[in-house]
C-alpha cells in the first residue's frame, strides 16, 4: 500500500470494536487489512483517534445499499436518517442532521441543495460508492465548525489513483423485490502511457416501494391510497463519469467530470382545509390527497487535484483539491413545475502536512468556497443568495509513551448576500434584507491513554461555533416539497452565532475473544437553530400572499371573514427556523464476542445500543425528530467463501415529543444476509443476498418529517453480483 499523502491515514481492521459490527471479518474479495481513510489527517490506526472512526466498504457496504446515503447508513451505531421518501435522505448522527453533519464527496463539499431541506436528495449515487467513512473528533474541524455531530466522506475514486499500471474493472448489478427494481453499474481503469483513465456509469430503476398496509396513519388519507404500496415513491437515476490521473516522482495530478441525474417521487400533496369549529373549540379539519409531487434533479461536477510529497519538514506533503458544480432541480405537481432550484458553486482546499518535531506532527490548511443559490417559481420560498466562505484550520498531534494528545483549531468567515425575488412584489419589499456577515472560531482537544495493550481510554473536549446558512436566515414562503410554509425568525430577530461546548468520552477493551466499546457525550448549545412545526397555519390569499395565524386564534369570525372576502380556508402547516438553548446527551455501547472456531467455521455475536436525548433548555421540551433508543443483536457465521448473519434491531417508541410532534410506535426490524466470494488469478466474484424487514413489520422513522405519511419498506429481497477484474 502507498504511503499517506494529504489527508490520508491507515486504518486497520484489527480495531474490531471500533469498526462496524457488520464487518466482523475483512472482506475476502481483496486483502483489506488496511484502509486509507481519505477524509482524515495523518497515518494512524483507528485506535489512535479521540473518537471512533467507522468505515463501510466491500460486502458490508454492498449489503446495505439503498437509494440514498442516509438510508444506507441508517442503523449503524448512533446513525439514523432523515428518510423523506426513498429518493431523499441524509444521515442523522447522535440526533444531528442537515448542516451539523457534513457530507463530502472525496473530501469536498457535495454542492447541492440537500442541507436546506429534507426532501432534497444528496447528489451522490450510493450504488457507485467504494467506501463510506464516518469521522468524529478534533480532525473534523479541518472540514468545518459545523461538524459537531461528525462528518461523512463518500469515496468513489472518480479520479484515478496513483496505481495506474494494471487494468482494473468493476461491474455490479442487483435486483430489489421491494421496488421491483434493478441497478447496474461499472467502471474501468485503463493505463494510457503514464496516465490512467477511468470511465464509469450507472443506471438504476426502482418503482414504488412495497409497504405493509397503507401509507398514511390518518384514516381520511389512507382511504384514498393503494394497499401495500407507497404511492409515487419511485427512484430513477443515471450517472456517468470520466477521470484521468498521473503520478510521477513524488507528484500526482488528475481531474474528473461527472453527470448525475435522478428523478424521484414524494407521494401526493396533502390538502388541508378548516371547515368549522367544534363544540370543544377545536378546529374541524378535512384532509385529502391532491397532486402527485416529484423532483427532477441534475448536476454536472468537475473535480481536480494536485499533490506532492517530500517537500521538507514544513510541508512533508502538499495537496490541492478543487470541486466545481452546476446543480439544478425542479419540484413538480402532476408534471407542472412549481419551483426550480439552482446552485452553482465551488470548494477548494489546500492542505500541508508537517513533521516539525520527532513526536509532533500535524496539518495546516485553507478552505475557500462559494455558492450562488436561487429558487424561482410560484412557490419559491427562498430568495436568491450568494454565499462566500473562507476557513483556516490547524490540526496537531503529540505522542509520548502511552499518551496521545490531538488538537484542532479553526476560523471561518461567511458572507451571505440576499437578493430580491418574485415574492417581494407581493409584499412590496423594494430592497433585500441586509447582508449577513459572521466569523466563527472553533477548537477541540483530544486525549488518548493506553494503560496496556488491551485497553484504551479517550476524552475529547470541544468548543464549536457554527454560522447559519442561507435558508436558516431567509426562508419565507410555501415549500411544495415539504407541504409546509417555511419561515425564519431571523427575519424578525437576527440569529446569533450558534455556540456549543462538547464533552465526549469512551473506552475500548480488546481481549482474545471479546471486544467492548463505550462512548458517551454531552453537548450544550447556545443559539441552537432548528426547523420546527408551530401552532400556526398559513392561508393563501387571492393575491398570492399568505396570512399566518396561530390555530388558537382561529374562530368563527375569522372563517366568516375569509368566506365574505372570497378567500378559501385551505392552509399549510407552518415550520419555523427558531433559535434556543439546547442540550444533547447520550452514547453508544457495543460488544463483540467470538463464539467459536471449529475447522473453517467461525462465529461471532455483536450486541450494541445507542441512545440520545435532546432538550430545549428554555421550555424543557424535547427537540423535534430525535432518534429513539435502539438495541441491536447480530449473529455472524463464516466458513471459507461463505459469510452470513442475522440481525434484529429494536427501535423503541418515541413519546417524549416536541410541540406539535406526533408519537412514534416501537418496532423491530429483522435482517438476514449471506455472501459468497470466489477469487481466482484474474477476477473476484461476490454474490450476495439480503432480506430486509424479514417479519414484514410496519415501521415509521421518528427522525422523518413525513413519518406519518411514508413508512419504511416491508419485507424485501435484494440479490446482487459484484465482479472485479
């Protein structure tokens, strides 16, 4: 394996308690006793981090693949998903989502619109991914002060690596019974002189998701839905990429271009209307399903990199990366475009590792980016903005005997310039809101102590500052994709910088047959910004303006006045970006026991649990959409080329709720999987099968905005074949 360059470090599978329990053994397709985790800083094993590192690759990744990154990772220790229909989902880590979890593509920002709303897909195709890395701790400050929950780096190696001599090809295909769908993808690396050229592509066609029963919990809506199918939940994706790279005398360079396009359904719009006031003073509301909603999404992306090694102790290695993207998506109602979104942007990074002293090494870097975002159409809820960002970061590590200290520092500057848009003509606004400017300073200190070869203790202290994004500052309008009227309190009372003090602690014990790991955390926030449902309803008027009113203030006189004015009483739920003080705390525990080894047969049992509580420190209420407590048991068995296992994960009921949040019932998901691997001199085959939700239980994701409209899939068989040649 090549030496580290830039932000790369070596991760050994021997750190079994820190790695995913679904990968108890190394993937036999390739000898993977080491991984280079490209989103990290310097060469080290997983046990050298002040917080756990998780890597999903090979058969373990192939078994879990779904239509979105969020659902692919959901169920891992501490990880859930936003799950907004099958086509759109971001990771949720320890209760954090959206802008507090950075999702990277080969170490750079994805440059899409997924941070802004749960219905917007991440512009990454999971079926073309080679490896997914989840990193926490001081090292994440190199990628932003908004990584309090962690960072997810998706590696697909579009740009050829430094190994350009042998020809290499990969082909994968799979069938999915839950969607009556299929996927096929492939790539090939071909040497052309001193250069390597990699071409790849994918096609995926998934129909509507099969579910137990009907989708909606509301009987009024369920009566108008098909049995056993999540209506209008299809996903259709195409991707193509071409990359070229070269390595010579301690230098490397390369570039790649990618086209990504996906279309996916978001069910049917829910139309709600106030038809009267009951004797108890409660509103009488009629609900019905209206137009089918879908999103059409396209992105062109260009990536380039250059690096050099052996430049001296002040710059042992130097890496320059640049990513540019042109992103577009449209939200459609029954085929008619309601809103179009566009994001043209770039992110660049310069990273220099150094080794100034024998026991001290680190990295210094610069990050710069720009996003030009706009939404146009009758239902545009966000004004056009230009966001410019600049960041400086430093990471240092000092080792002495059994102790390791890690420290990270970061400074961020952000400027967001809003512009006028179509809705300003309705309100009469002639000048846009003021430009936002902010600076943030973050720091983290990690300590690792190894009293002997079996034990490791770690402690991580952090102070993070997060600057708000454009949508958190300027949202104001109806959003078809979320069936809500979104508005920001910043428009009335400007938000202060979000600040958090964090403490993470844990230990890892590894013995001959048992591995036990425990990680605990407490994170306390000032000015925590979150999107919440309120008691308000938004009524659209004939002039396309909206009247926002608290439901407690709606009476017969209000309804009569609207009727007299010729206005209808249909409404949208109001969701607001609000700032408060908050506390997150919880942890994960995991134990893996090698049960027996008899001849070629090996068996292991893994038990794990995770829990997170998140409280609004002003009201004492829970924060919305927090991951419920989960307990998992998995049994793995291996013999020669065969590996397999059965897993049961219990999701407990979520009854500690935020205002206007509905409860979520408990459920258990049982999964059965098996993999057969065959390796010869020229190629390697991997054939796998997976049965998800074996008991065909109805399951609703507590972290989803649409859990009462869109359950998880029912029993599903997935079969696939991977070929490496």
